[in-house]
C-alpha cells in the first residue's frame, strides 16, 4: 500500500488518488497472559460455586464462554478423557482434553448441584 501511495502521490502527482488508498491494517496485539497466581487469585475471588466451576472449565479446557454454557453431561466423556464441544466456532464440533483434576471438579459440581440439563 505504501508503494502505491508513493507512486500515485510522488510520481504521478495524483494526491486525490492517494487519499483513497487505505493504509495497511495494523497487527492486533495479543492480550496479556495471566500468571498462575493471577488465575488462582481470580478463581478464589469468585464466591458462587456454579460460576467458579464455569470459569475453571473455561480455563482448563480452553473453551469459549458460549461453548462452556452449552455443555451438557453427555459432552463429558470420562472414558476417553475428552470434552465434546458441539457447534463451536464455525459451527464445527471438536474435542478438547479433559484433565483428571477438571473431571473431579465437574463431578463435585454434579453431586452438589444436580443440574437438570446444562453443565456446569
């Protein structure tokens, strides 16, 4: 884009065309990553058991909020240690790893709350 702007502006003297050529997009900056202590402090600050379980699931499995909210008990495959994410981004199904620790947290949630349909 810079070369085109220079060509039309300096070489051809067409300032009107230069203004119509957009600048190149700037790269998006990556968000700051949280440290382990920051994550632990955040999770301890959440007092609601259901919300803490959702946040832990999102963080541990790398889910989007919409994916975590749409999880059901049948999406947790403890035999293969995976979580089935149905209709995620791009309307595609995918599998994510299920750790032993997250499985224990989800089972504790299930025992305490006995959700009818959604999990967590």
